[in-house]
């Protein structure tokens, strides 16, 4: 609660301070864009609550690209008393993202992103593409008690992007995460993580621990716009290494990912096409919760993966999925000297994962096993640097439908 309030106050302070800066800098031709979007929502697992997405972006005179950008987000949910439990806050998510695209002119980009997330309803149904999701737990246990666990994970991420040539960049980063896992007694997670179970090899220590990851990557970027691209490509090859293995850093593993993105606009304003293909693999001893993730977000599910599928529905070391979007800008308008637009998006996402690098038909099934989701949504853009998206997605795995509101396009 205190962390969420702090970020909301920071967001308000930046808004007020930068409005004054913008007024004072008019004579020098500089411009500042400020965007704020309130959030209200939730579901039966996390309860209902609210928060905000906001950004403050500074532009230099005569330049379309920004000089710096700060984005903040916060969402806190609450659930009313049940049985002997009082009011609870099952979900808390707060982040602060600071980007300077040219620390050294046209050479080095800097990003720092502290965040705090508490999730009291993470689901775990098993490992592999063929894991089943029953609607009820064993006799005497609810599904939420048997198939869920709690995770708290504050993270500090720092990245540098160095220009090598035209559209080509080298990425260097580091992020450290503190993890506290609360395993429900008698749950599916406790059973599978117990030494002697058939899949115990996928689990390491569940006591509080740190994960320290170094990342290295190559990026090829020819997009016409970083926030809302209409043409070009954005590809990356990334290697992540965690040098742990003992003490408070128990996990030692590597992760490699290849992500290709393509954008084209056959009909300016009215029709933009976007395609993304992602391949991701982990080796060594990754934490079990990372088996559901790529690029700090969920893969086969969630807001930035295969939409419609619940975010932590499938766990596996090898993942392959793709997203296709059709985007259209419906309305443009100007209000209070700021440009706005409202757009419509249709999408189809699909993919698959594998428990590990060897053939495991018991865990992954023997068929194609594609997981997919389809839907549409709205895109609200203010200025050149702030986009809010709201998506609804249907999937055979949805409960009954996936709904998402966040900052930025999915890709």
C-alpha cells in the first residue's frame, strides 16, 4: 500500500513540475507531453481496485524523437472479508520507467525501471503443454487453494543500448529480483516440488531468494516510430545469464530468445499490419516461475503473450508463439493544444511450449497442441509517446474471456 501511494505521488509531482517547465521553456522551443489514464477493474481472483498509467516526455526544439521519458503505473486490488479472513489486497503492481534515448548523442540509450509486484493468486496446474486446469481442487480443497501460490517480487532493472551502425544496436543490461514464494499447504505446487515427485527436477529452493540476471543482445530497429510503429522492422537476439548457484542466489541458468517484428501500412491511417514471432528457450536451473515467462512477461498467456490464455497457465523451458494484428486509426482530434487519436485493433495469437529440451509426451502431449486467442481492442494515443490499450480476447483457455488494460502496444 505504501509503495503504491508513493508512486502515485511521484506521478502527480512530475505532472505539476513539468507543466511549469514546459511553460518556462516555450521561448527555447522545447515541448513536454504529459499523459494520465485512470484504471479501474479486476476479477474474481484478485478482487477489484484501481490505479493509473501516466507518462511525461520531453522533446527538444525541432526534433520529433524525445529527449527523455518517464512512465509510471500503479494498480492495487482489494477483496472483501471471507470466512475468518478480513479485507485483503491480493494484487499490487507499481513501476517507474525512466528512459533517456541519447545519453551520449546518437550513441547510448539508458533505461532504469524499478518495480514492485505482489500477486496472491498466481496459478500453477503443472509443467508442460498438456497440463490440465480443473475447475475444482481435490475433495476438501478449493481450486484457489490447491492450484494457486503467492509471489512477491520487487525488481531493479538497468539497461544500456549502444549504437553500432544504422539501425543496429548492442544491448547490455542487469536486473536483480527478490522473490518470496508462499506455497499453499497441500497444493499442486507443493506436491510437484517435493523431492521424489516425477517432475521435481523443475524445482529449486522455494525459500526467499535473489535472482541476478545479466543480459546481452543485438537489436535491428528500422521502425518509423518507437511508440506506435507503422512501418519497418524491430528484431532482437538476446542472451540472459544468471550466475547464481548457491546461498541467496540459488538459481544458475541461461535463457536465449529471438524476436522478429514486422510492420507495414498498405492504407495510410486506416490499415496497419503488425506481425511478431518469438522463440525462447531456457537451460540450466531456472526458477519454476520463470518457465511461464519470456522478456519479463508471460508467454503463452497474459497481456503481452498469447492473449486470452491466463498469464501463468502454461510452464515450460521452450516456447514458440506469434501475434498478428490489424490496426486502424479511427478518430483524430486536438484538445487543449494536444493531439489525440482513437484506434481499433483486431488480433490473433497462437503458440506452444515444451516442458524441456527432450521429448516428454506425458507432459507435452503428442499432437500439435497449439494454444491460441483471438479478439480486438481500442488504442488511445496522446501525442507521440503515450498509448493506452484495452483488449478483449477469447480462447479455449479463457475464463470466460481475457480483458487487459495497459500502456503501449503488445509489440
